[in-house]
C-alpha cells in the first residue's frame, strides 16, 4: 500500500490500475467520464504524501472508451496519455501522444503493447527524456515464463541504454479473464497469469523484482537526457517474434475487433 512506502518520491502503478485488467467488454462498467474519479484520487494521494504518482484507468471521453494513464503531483494532474494500440474489441485506437511534461522534465509513457512497437520509439527519439514508464498488464504463458522474462529485460535495457534514463516496467499481478477476439481464442486463461516481473533500469543496470508484488523501489536520478544510441527493431517490433502471428493473426484480429467495438458501443455503450 502507498501509505506503507517510505521516502518515495514517485509511485508508478500498472496499466488499468484503477479497474484492474479485464480483457473484454466487462471493463466498460468501470469507465470514468474523462477519468474524473482517478484524477481526483491521484491528486488527493499525491498531495497527502507529497509524491508524484502514475495510474491507469478506463476513460470515457468524446463518445469513446480509452485505455489511459495519468501522472499527478501535489499541484494536480500533470497530463494524460492514451494507449495507441489497445485491445481493439474494447478501446478506441489512434495515434496518441506519449509524453507528459512535468517539473521533472518530459516523461515518456508507453502503455503495454505500445512499448513493443517502433512507433513509440519514433515519437520520443528526438526528445530530451527524463524517465520512461512502461505500465503493463502482460499475461504470461506458464510454459514461456523464461522467454517472456528475457523479452522484458531486453525491452527495458534497450530503452535504458539508448536514453540513459530510468525506465520502469510495472506489470500487474493476478489472474486474467478470457481475452476477447481471435487472440483470446488462442489463449487458455488457465495457462496465463499476470505474474508481475516488474523491472527498473537505472544507472546502467537492471533491477529484477521477480517474485515480489508490491513496494518495489530503486533510487534514480531523474533529469532530462538526450538519446545516445539507436534501438534495433525487427520491422515494427522490438523483438523478433512470430511472423505468422504478427503479419496475419494480429492484423485480422484488429480489423475484426474494431468492427466489434463500433457495433457494441452503439448498442451498449451509448445507452
């Protein structure tokens, strides 16, 4: 719990931390008009403990639903970003910004899937970045935990080495429901879980929190820094992965998901 964290300046919560990660349209019941509830809570917590805080929430705005993330401090809400490539069955997709201006400098935020795509890197590579936040709800197949853990380390260290700034990968913990769409049909929820594996990169090294689920902290120097090296991508992705899944399954899933989202919101969401 936040009240039990001593001498902490910045608390970083996971993707959809307010509602928890529900990968289907049941999550719509937690949608907040312009994120008002989470904004009020985050501001109250930031003032009470004199900290910065990042939190994820389900945002209802402009007649759509977004997977959003905010940063607040004792002065109030500093900014909000939206996930550009969320689950297409559930959230509105788009080319959204990834940077929030703060008194600490520019903080780049890539929510889960966005972290793994080149578009995020392209959007921040010319900026002076003070910190990179990667709030996740990454469900891991118990048979692939070792491989997925290495992907996380590669992801975090790639950005840390390139920008020489703190990088925080904050992953959710707990069970995961059946995911919607084609990808969901390929996943057996009994084999998948949100197992944390949060990681922080700072001062050239990775701190591994495998097996721990809360109150994870590292001392970091936060100041604006220029990118010092490039990151190598495999096409649009930061890791090689399956060409079949990325070139066939995902595009088809997204296309069908967008249609499902638009149809569902007409009958359910807009009531």
